[in-house]
C-alpha cells in the first residue's frame, strides 16, 4: 500500500532492460524492476497497451517493485523495430496490430523469466491496461501458470464477429471457461471501451463459469484511470483506490 513504509527503511529497487526468451522461440527486450533484498517475492507481468512499450509502464513496474514484486514489461512490439513508442506502435497498427498468439507467447516467456529469478516465490500475476487488459485476460486464459490477473479497463474483451480477424481470432470472453486464475477488473462507468454494458456481460460470463473475480467500477471516471500523463485522467482518488485494490488482489493470490 502507498506510504506504509518507515522513513528509516525506504524500500530499494533496481531496474534494467535485458533480452527475454519468448515462447515463440525468439528473443525480445524487456524492462525489469526488482525489489532489493533476498525475497522471496511474487512476480508481475505488465503487458503493453495501445501506446506501446512506454514510460508510464516502466513507472508502474518500479512502483510494483517498490511494493515487493519482481516485475517485467515484455516488449511485445519488439518485432516492429526500434524508435520512439509512438513510431513503433504506428508501424504495428499499420500491420493490423500484434497477433494474440505473439502477445501470449511473450507474456508466457516473461512469466518463465520471473520464476527463474533467485528471489522468486513461484507465483506470478499478469496485468494490462486498455488493450493490455484484454491481452492480460487472454494470457491468463491460455497460460495455466499465471496465478492472478488484473484487467484494467480492457477494451474488446467482449467482441463482435466483425471485430475478429486472423490476428485476433477469438473473443476473449468466449475463453472464460478456461480462465486459469482469479481476476480483478477496474473500470470507469463513463468509459465506452469497455462500456458498462460490456463489463456487465463479462461479469455475467465469469459468474456463469463459476470463476473467482472482483470488479470495481468508478462513477465519474472514464478510460485510463491511472494515466495521469494523459488528457483522460480525471480522479486521483479513484486512481489510488484502484491501485490499492489491485495490489491487495495480487498480495492475496501471489503471496500465500
């Protein structure tokens, strides 16, 4: 939780960029942030969102590390070359986006990386924001090793047939019966992607499948609840409250 440390024992951390073996069989780069000390620590995989492999995600990784999680952000857009995040994501969008199979393989490789760290406790969660929330839910449905998932305003978890294609062949909501881990959802009631009706539909699917879940919805809040760097940011209280709820979820399912 925020500001619960003693000022004579401020948690330290280290951060770096290194290569990561994807389960596709190739390598990508990744941003890694780890708490100081021997652990053991749970792990968190942060899947990139629409803006790509960008600075706000690195900040979230350091925040998780400060709070006692080994954290990694795999660069799921690595195969589109290197430039600014905006330039790389523009190339990816021009190609129809990153394929679900590729993102899932990269997330799986990131999980394996975290579990091989000497300070790992053997449990790893996955989180994503916007399109990354969809990808995190997808990964938790496809990769049985994940122990918890956080879907933060993930768009197109609920998808129409017209929104599916070769790279996104399945609506993630249809994979709910095989979801492998407890899921927390963070949503704004003014958001249209996902809309409140789509969040209701996702919740109904989780209930019907008997899954462990908790959805939190915030009035007066739209998309990008944690994106203080963007124009959609509205409510610091909702941002802090939802951060704490996600961290509580991960503490419950990744530290036991």
